C-alpha cells in the first residue's frame, strides 16, 4: 500500500506542476493581459478620477474671486487641525465693516484627505485637487496659502 | 497553558520573530520557544504600532471619529467606518435611505473581496508560492479603481458619514462593477486551479494548526478563522444589519479546523461576496444617498453598541455618550486581537515553518490588533 500512496503522490505533484506551468505558458503567450504600468513613464497618459482626493484647493474664477466667507466651518470639521483661517475686516464703500478672509492656511503635512472640510463648506469654496506628487525638500513648503494674492470674495456669496 | 509561558528547559531555543519580519505582515513581534524545530510556546508582544485610536476618538466629534477607524484594519476600512456610522445612527435614531444602505453593502462586499484577494496572494506567498501574489493584486487593482472613482481614495476611503454616504455613486460605477464581475468570475477559477488543487500547498495546509470548535469559542475567535472550525458566527446572518437580512447568500462553514479549512472558508466567501454584488448591482434603488442630519451631531446620554462582520471577523463598536458633541468613551472589539490570542494554542507542537501558514490563515492585520 505504501507504494500505491507514493505513486499517487508523485502523480499529484506532477499534475500540480503541469497545471501551474499551463498558466505560465498562457501568460507567456498572452502579452495583452499584462496590465503593469510603469509610473513615471506613463505620466502623459495617466488619468486620475475627478473625485480623487489629492489636496485641498480653493476655487478661483477668472476675475480672481473665490466663494470663501471665512465662516471656519472647514476649520471646525477638520480632525487634524489642517486648516487655519485668519480673518480681517474689509471696509465697504458704504463705510461698513465686513468680515473677510485674510489668509487661508492649509497644512498639507497634516492632511489625511478625509474630505470632511469639503463636505462642511456651505458655499462650495474649497475642493479636492487631483495632484498627488507632494514631496518637497523642506517641510515649510507644505504649509500653503490657498487664497490667491489680491483675490476677493465673489459678489452675492453670503 | 499559563504555566508554560516563559518557562524554558535546557536545550530550548528562544528566538524573536519580528517586529520587522516579512512573514508577520507588519510590526508583530513573536517570542518563540523552540525545541529543535518544534514550537513549545508563542508569545506575541504588542504595542509597536499603538496609536491610541480609542483615546483619540474621545476628542473628535461624531463626524470626525469615523475616519480614524480606517487606520485600524486598513484592508477593510470601509466596513470599519460602517460599524462606527451604525453606532452613531443608533444613537441619533436616523433612518438611513434605502439607496444609501444598498451602496454601503455593495462597498462592504467589494472591500471584503479586495481584502480576501490580498489575503489569498499573501497567504500563498507565505507558504512559498510567489506568482499568486501578483495575480491577486492584478484583480484587486480593478476594485481599487472602482473605489477611487466613486469614493475618491483607494484604501482609506472615508466614504460613509452618519446618515448615509458622502457622495452619490459615480455614473460609471455599475458598468465598472459588471466588468469586474465578468473578469473575476473567470479568474477565481484560475485561482482555484492554481493554488487550491496544488499538492504542495495542500500538504502544507492539511492537518496544520488544528483549532477545535470549543477552543475557537473559548478564545473568542471570530470570522472565517472560527467558521473553519465549524462555529457559526457570521454577523451578517445572525444579527443582520442594513439589508443583509433580505439578501440571498450562504454562511460558509467547514469542520476541519485546520489551515486548509480556514483557507477554504475564505476562498468560498469570495464567491459569496461576488454573488451578493451580482444581486445588488442591478437593483440599486433611486432616492437620497444621505439622510438629513444636523451640522453638529449630539448623541443622547447612554451607551450604544453595534457590530458588523469585517473581512477578518466581528468588529464591535461600544460607545458611551454623555450628551455632548464628542464620545465619552469608545471601545473597539477588533477581530484581529481575539484571533491572535488563539495563535499560541494553535501552533503548539507544530514546526516552525507551519507557524507562517497558521498566521497566514488567521489573516492578521497588525494595526487592527494594536489600534
């Protein structure tokens, strides 16, 4: 009986080996099923989904206007203290004081791209961008100012 | 069992596996006592990746503390988020819209499939077959792309919020999932042929790491590891949440209790997940994807508990609220921790090489154990 078991085992091993080699042969002759993309070389053709969360950016239109009222809803929604809004008071032509953002500080090094700030924003002023190559040589370069210089709040956004 | 811990007789060898060892899939540190090549004792040392997620959650609001759980069991991050959202919804008594429930379950099953695929590849790699690892990652990439398109991220999705999901499904979602189903149906047979039927693989798995039904229950083992020993413990069947009660799927049970039984349970679960996705993909109801909730969530005073079936077992979220905007205390019952506790019992008397196979079938994710 030992001999029968032994022969069965050898038969099983050869069969398993051939099954494996069959797969190897299949992929050897079917190059089109290879899906590996080599990253820096495919940069021109790389398309990321429009929902991909790369970093937080503030939307500006062609008049360099944004929709941020400085309500700090995003600052409160952020679990990591990534966002810090510094506000100032603008004087309107009628002589009234109006709250506006001075600097929208964004700490990319603290951000986990959880999307909670974008969800919390009542005016849709911030959004997620599809950039993903964030490596820099100095940590201070990761602290970003999101509102562009000279930008102001869009008319009609409360 | 306890008196043997740390006792060595002459001729025994004490070696450290980890904290940086490729077979432990993370920073797990095992202190092994060996007699020759036979394992006498296994002592896991934890704490290398402890981030105090439970304590952190006490200072985060009910919207914020959900995202942290993605960092526990990162392979089933969506299911972890689901468990937390269920607890918060239980406290707030929100009715989740039907569409959101279906989306959540669909994503749960896709996550489970992705997790099992990775496990399958890593498991085969642990016992010496490198090729399945690449095959598994190739198909897993399709799921990751679906996730990226709809949720915005590939691994730590944070797609769930209290009351539903953050954003509606992407228009391409249904088409992509159907493409994936046809692709994966042919590939899963290939997996089966390549690894399950392989005689070398079977010899390394059969009769190794026996865990009896009684021991599985007394150690609190859950998930596929316990179902391999014949313990019926699928939360989706026993305590259905969301729409699982109305779905048609089987709870896979194997009675072998060895590594091969646990392997078969996980492997067959992949087919079950696929069948759940097939049932749901054409029947996503129209409607809201999110229930209306207040901007600041406040849970009433009390204790809330909910549990879900993750890819590794039962995840329980126990939350105490004092009525404020942050939880007073959060406790996670993570599947990995309980499953690891049975490792010593399972690997005693087997050879050092078998330990890797046993750990592979437990499907340990170390951040889940350490939190």
